[in-house]
C-alpha cells in the first residue's frame, strides 16, 4: 500500500472525529470543514510520525480544538460575549432535563433523536456559551484550562458555562414541549 493510500485510510478513520470536534466548537459547517481540512494538511506533513502513534486521535483532536479556538479568537470582534450583555436569567427553575435509559428499539430511536436535538440546541447557543460548554463537557477540560485556552478570566468561564447550561436547558424544554404537543 502506498503512502497516499495509507493516508487516505487514515483520513477516513479520523475525519468524523475531527469534523465533529470543530463543528461543536464553531457551530458552522463551512468553518468546521475548513478546520478539518487544515488539521489533515498538518497531519499529512507529519504522517511519518503519526502513522504508528497510539495517541494520534488525541493529537488530531487537540489540533482541531486549537485551530477552532484560534478561528473564534480571530473573529471575536464580530461577536459579543453573551454574558456581557445578559445579566440575569428569567427562569431559575433547576429541574434537569431527564433522558431515560434505552430499553427497546423505540426508546433507542427516541434517545438518538434527543441527542440530535441536544446537538442542534448546543449549536444554536452563542459562541461564548457554546465553546466553554463543549470544552468542559465534551473535551473534558477543567475551568482553568478553558480560561487559558479561550483567554478569559476563570470567573467568566464559570459564568458562561452556567448560563450556557441554563440557556440549553430552556431551549431543550421548549423543543420537548413542542414535540409533546
């Protein structure tokens, strides 16, 4: 198998993970595709080193995350932090959205639909809320690490994550209520 064929297999194995990482952070398909392409250009340059590495998935995810965050900071002047313009929450109801565990095929399909619903709601959040939420809940970073990566204070990260959860919770309640009616 030639190097080009090996890289093509490599690309097919990891493209979905890289794209979904970028998409969750950017919430823009075109930008996520651009970031994915850039990640694989960098991977191609280092393919000899990456080919046998057991940590290649982590490397790709880190590069995708960093490029996405760089993209956001490059265009930061185009958006305003949600927490800077929003000073309170209208709904302080703390009931979490409860997803039952799958028991049969119908429930499994319903959960799949709900995951898609959560993903759509997550992508509709303002960037300042979405990015810290994704980094915390999906990438497993600590608050301090997020503050450094995003370039904001620790308090801002905590506030944005809290407000992001609240906004996400409200959006999900509205969508689930729409589905029920």
